[in-house]
């Protein structure tokens, strides 16, 4: 089983990218599990096509421990197992603690043993704002971390923070940084800035995605680009990126 | 001094007739009260059983009072340390390093290096998701000559999943290493007290030429390590079931769980099961069973119809004990139990059918603090909590099963009941002492 975590600044396109990678890998016949670690709980929307699915934290709040693994998961495109950790009520509670509770519950209910996915992908909010958000990096969770960024300064700043967190944890046997993904916003000197970031954090850009209206069009259909526009050049970009991620993650298994 | 205001508190929610009680939790969980009957062992007492071990507790200063006082009462402050958590440890992400560095400081200051360190994080570590696995890896890397035990001072693990107690019981034996097994030696595992020498369990082991090893009898770390040689682990504490299974996996020691019981046929079956397991002959236990009947009849002659109350801390099988006494004509009127153990389910159901008016009282329900709970009728209590709640001066001072097992266990219990019935004692003098019969730190 390969386990990866994808981090990046909020709004940078993590969920869209991760869902398209999931769909591309599912097309290749792999068993895929995608776990959204974001209080918005919308990581997997384009895979299952629903407005919302029950989150683990909602289940814990409503039922204590009286729920099954099936209650926590929804099957999406080509059998991708979709999970949403969920979060606290806005303005209250602790989102990091929520991720800890959700991931522990997923493990406790035997998600990895029962579904036996070939690849698990954690789609994680933001720039490691607290210990809870580093949970997917821990030993036993992801083996490799990928950071998505554009050339925008805030996105680069967040990417550098994530890389710093990984560096802080290097003695603990946590996941290692496996590469940078450039999600283009067509800003000035974008490629150079992201290459400079990669160099600064001793990593490499393992793939890049063009800015394309096809992505938004697919989202309006509540689908991934892979499903909605499989013949598009954007779908091909996602397939190439999926192959690169899979290859890098396999090296670090 | 606090003075109660308002009306007397009723028993609703804190007491129920057994016929109306729901298995396994007859009382609602909520605000809890801890009665000052201190004989039951706590996490400090139990882990001190491992010779040459040292305990490290990590929490905010005020939170550590209970364990500090226990260690002090035991005269074991030289085997106890603490690491204080401060607010900045939460904010700067240094919690894991605080523990690792704190253990280092402790080791630097100890006059003698311990063989084992039991590390007790608290609920704050759980809430903030402290990576304890990484902590243990680092500690083991830095101090390879010391064994580190994963323990818990965590009330939120008390009632759900694999309990902190079950995990900790297993950790007590975590430092044993796989060895060539001696097929003529066995361990009794999971208890705080040694099983009495005259019990049929110990006799079955020793009279058939087996060496018996038991953590409660180990005085040196070398003796403790020798437990790894035994080919078989025998347990009768339900909290050790998980640990026994884990030891079978990690050490290859055969595991047998023989539940403690107060039913003569059940006891005989357990002993036969063990005999088959060890490959020894079945004994004729008819005389032992007859002796039990005689002991109980003698006790009944003395105690007569005096009301009896018993509590859960007396034994792992309080409902089995109540059934034995009621079926032998004793007037058991009250049980102080918060939950019904799974081992006791059949006995609980039997009592519901045959003695439906038997009263069950919670011990931790908040109302037990203020409810009018003393009885004016003469009453014999079995156990410290029963003595405290009823206010009687006639009680069997016992906790942690008292080392009783089998037919002799029943006879010993009957004899203690007679003694308690005939002799008055002041409960306060006895029950305020923590860790009943804890000899570990002498």
C-alpha cells in the first residue's frame, strides 16, 4: 500500500488535483482511497458527485462510537473510497484535534485492512497550522508528501512552511518530501519562482498543471476532468502527473 | 466546613433493584464521586511491582497530586519522577522534546540507573495528538540499556476501547524477551497480589513439579526476566486477557485464561482445563468441594440472617460471589457495583431471576456523596467500599481478590466473614490506606 499526503495553501487546488489523480489512478485499475483532511469536507465532491457526505467527526458527534466503517465511506468514481474527516463548528472547536480524532477512528475501524487500497491519498488543508495537521505525515500514515503551489507569494510561503515542518520531523521517521507540484496561476516568473523554492527546500518539481477553464467546467458538473473530459489535454496532464506521483511514492514506500 | 443545603437526595439513578438493572451498565455515566476507600491499587502501585523500575509522570503540576501522594505513602519517591507541562509546551510544539529531554534530566540525577522506565503521558497529550510513538523510538535510541514502558494517566481511556488498565497490565511484562522455554515452569500473570499458596491453582502447579513464577513475587529484575523462560502464562484477571494474547504472540508462551469463580463446578472445570493444558492428571476435588460447603454452613450458622453488602473491588466476579452466598442462605441485600463484568453476565441474569429485589448501588455516581446511604440495621460488609457506604463496623477488609482462588478461596472468604461478624473495627483506620497489602516497595 502506498500512502501519500498532499499539502498546500488553502484554495490552491489541492482537492481538485488530488481527485483527478485519484480518478486517473482508478482508471489504471488501482484501488484508491482519498481522505479529505479539511473542515470544509469537500475534498472528494467531484469523485462521488454529491453535495456532501457524512464526515467522520459528524458521526463521532452524533453516534459516539456506534457506527461502522461503511458509514464513514462513500464509493466514488470507479470505486474510489471517499472519506471526509470533517471539522468543528465554525468559530468553535479545534480543527487539528478533529483531524487527529478522525484519522485515529479510521484506523481503529480497520479502513486500511478492510479496503486494502493500493494507494491512500490524504488531502490536507493549509500549511501545517498546528500539530493536528501534521498527523498525516506521521509514521503509519503517509510515506511521502507532495506540496502543491503556484507562483503566488502566499502559496510559496505556505509551501516553505510545510517543507520546514517536514524538516523538523526528520528524526521521527515521518513522511519525507517527495516533490513539488506547480499548479499554474499564470503569474509573472511563475516557473522560476517555484523552481527556486524547490531548490531552497532541496526538492524538485515533479509535475506541473496548466491553468485551464476545463477544470472549472468539470467542477460545475460535480465531476473530475478525468471523468467529464477524458479526451482533453488537461486530463492528459493529470494522467502524467498521477504517473509521476505514483512513481515517486513507490520509491519512498 | 461545607454544609449541605436543600432537600435530601433521592436514590434515583444511583441505586436500582437487580430485576430492573440493565447489563452491562446499570447506571448512567456522568459526574463521578470517588469514595475514600483506598484499598484498590492504582497505576503507581501496580507498576512498582516491576523491580528496579522507575515511573515518570508528565502533566501540569496540580494534576499530579494523586500519584505523588501514592508514591510518597509507599515510600517510593526515589522511584518516582515527574515532568511538568507548561502552556508554552503546547504553543511551541515542544511536547515530544519536553518528554525526551525530561527523561534525560531525570536519568542524569538518579543515583542509580533503572532497568525500566514507565512513562505516563496524560490526557493533554492525547488531546493535542502528541506523537508518543516517536517519543518512545527516540528514548530507546538514546538509552538502549533501559526499557521504556508505554503507560497512561488518562481518564478518557478508562471506559472505551482497550482500556488503559489492560494496556498497562500488558506493559508490565513488555520487557521479557523470547527465550528457550522451560516446559516445567509457568507464570501466573496479571495480578497485584500473589495467589494464595494453599489454593488448588498453586497446588496443581507446584505439586506437579512445575516452577511457578509471578511478578508479585519477584524481588529482583533478574527474577522478573526469568519469567520469559516459562512456557505457559496463566491469568484470571480479565484485564490481562489482552496482555496474555500479546505475550503469546511476542514470546511464544502458551496462554490460558481461567476465570476466577465462586461456583464449585466452574472452579473444577477451570482446574481440569488447566490440568489438560499442562498435561497432568485430573484430581478428585470432591473433598475440596465438601470443605467449601462446610465452611459456608459454619459461616451461615454464625452470621444467620444478618444483612450482607459486598462491593466490586473484592473480586473480579462480584455477582458470582453474591450468587454463592445467596444460594447458601446468606442474606445479601446490597451490591456496590458500577458495571457488570462480562464474566459475570450469567450470574447477573440468574440473580435477576432468583433474587429480583437485591439492590445494586453505584459507587461513583455523584449522588453517593450526598445520599443518605448508611444503614441502621446490623450489616456485614464484604469489601472496603461496602463498609464505607453502609457505615458498618463489621466488615471483611479485602480488595484485589485477596489472592483467593478456587475452593480454598471460598473457604477463606467464609472464615473472614465470620471473623468480621464477630469483631468490630473502625473502617476509617483501614480503608484510608492506599493499595491493600501492597508490599512492593518495602
